[in-house]
């Protein structure tokens, strides 16, 4: 009986460690995916974010979502959030979940990649809530691209959220949608091996990032000094 209990306890511990490892691996994959999205946006003048916008940015949200359905569709995915702190250094990226419900006739599948550039210090703190509603909790407009520099002015740069988006795949339909982004504290705990949650990870400077996060940090510091 004691041997049986010992084997059972060992199985539970191994299962738990496997879950943590899987969560860390998945979290790293999401970080790397969002870094790739940002690099792709910046490499193409049709989608690139102007330097004037990035220099004024107080936060970045990079979303990777998929939408598919027939009659009723669901957009689901994940995101990362980074903020520029009071000392003008960029924070660690925190992981978030992203979703959107759709009602209406629609058919097909598409992958949607979106970047929100947060232009003030108040908007990033709205993500502390359990749910941030895009376009509802903060005013959002389509951001100017590199080839549209003539449209950059103080009015644009004072908008709380500038949105940059592109889609891959096929999708057709007329729908009502309400997008949201939510915290993913379990994923962040696994990624950073800490009990701290989203606000502390963003605004503290004592949490050390794993090596897998460093390439994204370096790239953001390069394009948005």
C-alpha cells in the first residue's frame, strides 16, 4: 500500500511539472509569435508604424487571432502587452488572452494580426481589469502607416489607441462584434517563475526575464527608443 501511494504521489508530481513545462513552452511560443508579427509589420511600408508614433508610444499590444465559423463565429487568440514606464524604459511583455464574439451570417476562416499602439499612460492601466473592451474602454482609430506620414499630427498622436491590422485567409460576412482582451496571470507566472501578476510584472524592475524573451525586448527598444 505504501509503495502504491508513493507511486501515485510521484505520478502527480510528474504530471504537475509537465503541465508547468508545457505552459512555459506555450508562453514562449506566443512571445516569439508576437515578435514575428511586429517584425513583419515593420518590414513592410504598407503596414509599418512610423517612427514618430513609436517614439510617443506608451505601450504596445500585439494580438494574434483566428476567426472562423458559419452563421455564428468566434474570434479567439492571444496577445502580449508592453508598457513604457515612468523612467522611459520598456517593460517585460505580459501575456494576455484575446477574443471576440460575432453574431450574423458569416463563413470562412482568417488569421488576424493586430497591433495597438497605446499613446498615453492611462490606457495601459485599463488592462489591469479582468477584461478590456477594444474601442469601448478607450478611443481607438486606425493608425497612420509609414507611407502616410502626411497624416501624422497632434490630434492623431493624442488618440489613446492607434490600431494597425492585417488579415490572412478568406472570410466573408456581416457581423456584430465586441472584442476584448483579458489577463492571463497563470501563463505569466509560468513564464517568469513568479507569483506576481500583470501590474507588478509590467511596472517593476526586479523580475528577471528568461533568455527567450530578450529578442523581443531588444527589438522594441530598437524601434521605439
